[in-house]
C-alpha cells in the first residue's frame, strides 16, 4: 500500500470514529480499519496496572498505571521501525493521583528472521533502540537523557510449549559524565516459558536478571538487581485483544548470602494488563 492510501485510511478511521460517536453508520470506520490492517502501518496499545506495596510487607499503598502506544512501520517482511510512547500514572491507596508523566519515548529498529526454527532450530531477531526521557524531572533524578540499547531475541516452540529469551546491552546517555554515582551501562536478560492450555488460555513464567556498572562500586556490587520472577495467566479474548493477570516476586536477592531470600513473599506484586491491536 502506498503512502497516499495509508493517509486515506487514517482519514477514514478518524471520520468513522466521529460517525460512531454521532450514532451514524460504521461503514467508514470498518473499511478504514481493514485498509490499515493491510498496510505497512500498525498500532498496538498496552494498558497495565500494578499494585504498589509498602517495603517489607504486602500492604498496598497505591497503584501504578502504564499506558504504551506502539506505532509500527513494516519496511520489508523482515525489517520494522517502531515508535513507543509511554505514559505512567501513580495513585495512592485512596486513589488520589500522586504523580504522572510521559515516562519515555523509544525509536526501535527490528530485524527478524535472521534464523528460523524450521531451518536452524531456533528463531532469532535483533533490535536496536534509542530511548529518550521526555520528563525533565526523570532526567535529572537519574542523570540521563536516555540510552542506547542493542538486544537479541531467541525463541523455540515445542508444540504447546514456547521458550523465549532476550539479552540486552545498554549504554546510558548521562547528563553529567563526571558524576560517577550513576551507572554508565547495563546488561539485562529476560527468559520466558509459556504453555498454551488451549486456543485462548495460556500461562507463562518469566525470570529477569539485571546488572549495571557503576564506577563507584567494587566488583559491580550495588549494580546487581534481584532475580525477579513473574507468573501470568492470560486469555486471548479475540484475535486483536489479550488480557492477563500476574503475580511476581524476588526469591533470589543480590548479596544476601542466602539461596532463598527471607520473607520474600512479603514483596509480592500483583498486576493486570490488556494488549490490543488497533490495526
């Protein structure tokens, strides 16, 4: 689809939405959405809410909402550009708004199909990201304009079981490079094991490992995060809509000298999310 048809489809989607609000025919809306689905453009949205816990207890002291829009452009069957815009809002236990911000903007390039399971036994894609923090308060608090991140994503399925993982390496764009109290770069690994119970229900387990580098710390100590584990149960409500609920914790904590952290269940986090594809 050429650029002119994409513009026509977007205009039709806008007109169709207006017509829907006025109680008129939805023909323009459905036709425009169908046209956009066949175009190189894609728009997906994620809405998530997580309970905020008091440190050292399971008492809920508030919640955090995250809303992310992913605008994608498929350059070729294997090359894609994506613009991510993230907005967050935090509320206290009495639902009073405590803080909100446009937390980040990310431009991401993905090269997929580098390897595929049929020919190589594994699927492999590479990602290159440029992140920027639009909120000045966030930038000043973490001494960063943003960061640059390279990652490799791998996956393999065994029937209803799917194994996947992503390895990230990031270099931070620090504002004050002489301030060695803030880290310069980090490594991050995410592993996920999922099982499709049937055509709509699934369950997954995700482990996250994080290690940052800080010149003020000896042997990287202080830059290593806990091992966070999250279990999620999800349902594909339609081909375009997914919803899930999750519970997470950190049973393995850095430098505590124990195999399993004491009272780690008091740090449980709970969340819910909805992901849907607009076109």
